[in-house]
């Protein structure tokens, strides 16, 4: 814990000053740590016609409960987000209901959406060899790759092999980010090829794909691969949740029919700081994985306690508790009951208290990719 220093932050929507001493306006518990709020660059907030799974309000309430100040939403919604009309519709929904700052990715598209205030593009296995994807290689915006070659989409879970994940990296070039890597070979090859990477907590912790609750894409690898992936905590550029909620009735379907996805946007930050509190990783590395790293990849002024940056702050306490969701429509995850030592006391979004001691407040986040400041 040698990274901790005493000081005072002065902020409104952004951090205006950092001083050694002051008379604080906010009274916090004596044992609390003030840190940059988490940035989750891979979430599925559902909403629109999938609101029965999750809404923007419930998903972002769950996010601030987990210390997240900024989420970036994936475009595989109903309807899909891939043209000017659908992007603007999605941004209006987020503006009205998000409890934290936000951004959206567009799907691969024939439409010209490059000038819209989006975070970038999401590329799925079936998109890799499309003409539109090849054209995206020259875009300066970020591209997020789901790293599996299209053959992985064939029927049957046994088709989703590690080699398919690794092979997908040779199909892309340019400013690509490789998300939810499941094995160390993928991560190291991605870094060698000049890509950035993230990993999820569930690909580290879930003990195999045993049932619908643990079914996720890419799949949970075997124990050997998961143990090797622990090294990624020191090599990856970021962590992400891949928050993917489904209705309980859907997760109750037979194994081959139930949809893949684990909903745990509130787990990632407390888990990473638990590792820091237990001495597994330095506190500075926890900040890098949860905040600074994803902010740098997204090229946004967040993820650090620095003058001029967004006043997105998490207040943590060292307190033993067992994980469960609280605000999400998903009430059961394979991470339930996991013992954590980092507890979120408060989450501040652009200077406003969004979460405090078990209560979410109806603050409105903004689109951090809208450089006009109108969001």
C-alpha cells in the first residue's frame, strides 16, 4: 500500500485542483481510499427491445454499485446499433437513463458513421472478412475484436477452441483492441502485433463451463489455461466485465439452447482491488487495470486523479464481504459468494454522488466521446 498519499481534491465536473492539505467539504470514513472510478470498456446494457434482460438504468446502477464511472456499450442490441438513426436513438436512451458516463460502439456497417460521437466499432467473428471491416482498418477510431475466427460460430460448444482465438489476430490490422482474452498465448501474440488487450474476471475465476450459468463466449478454458492467464494481470492493458445479462428464463433453457453471457459489471473493480489489498498486485497496477489503462485505450480524460480530468471517483474501504448483484435484473451469477476485501463506499460521476452506502442516486452521465460537450 506504499502508493497511497494524503491529499485533497477540488472538483466540479472535472478535477480543478489537488492540494496537500485542506478543510474537506465531504466527510468520509477514516479508513477509505479515494481512487479514480473504474472504466469498463465492454458492457452490454441491453435496453431497447431487450429491456426484459436489462435496462440502461438497472445496468448502470449496477455499474456504480461496483465503482464504475464510465461504461462503453456494445452494439449487438435489438435493433442493432450501426447507422446514424440507431446510434442517435441509443445515445438518447443513455442520456436519459445512464447513472454514469457512457459511450457506444457501432457495429460494422456500410453506413458512414465515422463523424458521429462513437467510441469506435465492434468487430465480431462473422465480420472479419467483410468488405466493410477491411475498410475500417484505416479508421483512426478504435476497433474492438471479439477474437474468434468465423468457424467458431458452427453449432456445438466444442467448436470454440483456443486456436480459433489466436488465429483471429492475423485477420486484422490497425488500431485494434483484443477483448476478453481467455489464454496467455492470445494476449502475448496480440501485444507482439501491436494491439491492446483486456481480460475478464470470469475467465480467471470460473471453474469451467459446467452449465448455462457458466456459459460464455469465448468459453471458459481449462484449469491449466486459467492458471497461466493469471500472468495477464501483470501484462494486459485493462480489465473489462463483458457484462452480458439474460433473463432467468433464458438461462434456464437446455444447455445447447441457452444464451451465453455472465453479468457482473459490479464485480470487476472490487475483485482487482481485493488482489491489491491481499498483496497479489501493487495498488498502482490495480489503478492501471481498472481505470488508467482503459482510459488510455479509449483516449478519454478519465481514469486518473489529475487536474482537468473528469471527476469520476470511487471511494473504497477495506472490508470483507461476499459478492452478489444488487441492481441488475440478473440475480444469479457464477461469481456469487466470492469473498472480496474491497467494498465500494461511494461512486462520484462528474462531481455528483451516483452511489453512496447502498443507495443509487438519479444523476445523469454524459457521452465522453461527444467533443461538442452537448451530451
